[in-house]
C-alpha cells in the first residue's frame, strides 16, 4: 500500500498487539465490530488494533497512544453470524485525535510518520546471543507452564521469534505495549531480554547470576 490513510477504524483489545509483518486472527462477534469489519472490507481493509488502559466509561475505555494497523487478508462468516478474520500487520501508528463520528465503532486521526521504518523491508538478522535468549525464554515458559514448539522456534529467524513472542506470550498488557512501542527489532530484543531476566529473578526469589 503506497499511502496509508489519515483516519483508521479502531478495534480496542486489552492484552493484544499487532506488529508489522505478523498475523493476528480475530473472532468478531460484537455488532459494532461486525459493522466495522463490513466497512473496512468495503474500503481499504485496514483496522487499527489498540490496547485499552485503565479508566474511562465501560463502553468507551481509555486507549493507549500507539497501536498497530493490519490489513484483512482472510475473511469468513460463520453460520451464527460471526466473522473469522485474519489481519496482517502493516505499520504502527500514533493516535492524534479520536473522531466524533456517527459510526458505532471508534475511529481516529492517526500519524504514521514515527514508525516510517515499519514499511520498509523487514530486517532478516540482528546481532544477538540467540542461545542466551532461547535459554531464558525456555526457562520462563517452564516457570509459567507454557507449552511451545521449540524445534519451530529454533528454526525460525530470530526477528520473527521476537515479534511472535511479543504478541503471543503471557506478558502483561503494559509489557506488551512497551514491546510494541520499541523503536526497532533490536530495541525490542533488548527489552524482552531484560523482561525475561526480571521475571526469572522474581520467580527464583533473587537476582540472576
């Protein structure tokens, strides 16, 4: 997509982020988000995934400032009227202003310029100690009793592993937001490494050696 739009429909989700190039499957069932999906399919197929934060009315909670936009690449309607869609991440964005419109779902004026690098060819490699990263990740998943297909993880490019773990692993919402807002993949790797070390130290009752 040569030019990203000035306005974006928002899908607020606590504990969910979408990073560029990654895939996010969604089960859409609320009427307002069914409407949003219909409108997106009739336009540019773009939806902004944004985390909620504490405060605000129950039907309109406060939102984080940074989200991830994705394009609908799969769309299926179920017999009971739900949509099963798949978004592919395009770029992160910053909310400038929320629009006062008549749509049942929320829309915002957005700024893409801060994350212009998201739309370039993805990095294939980063300089990092992969063995150390994988060991810490294994230890944390064991601590949290999280199942993982380790042969697939070890075979995948590290940049893909980092982003997929950022989206899918049981990090807290604030931690996921910090990972989303990291300047680039190296910054996200470094932050995730620090998070893993901290979690393991807390689980062990002391600092890691």
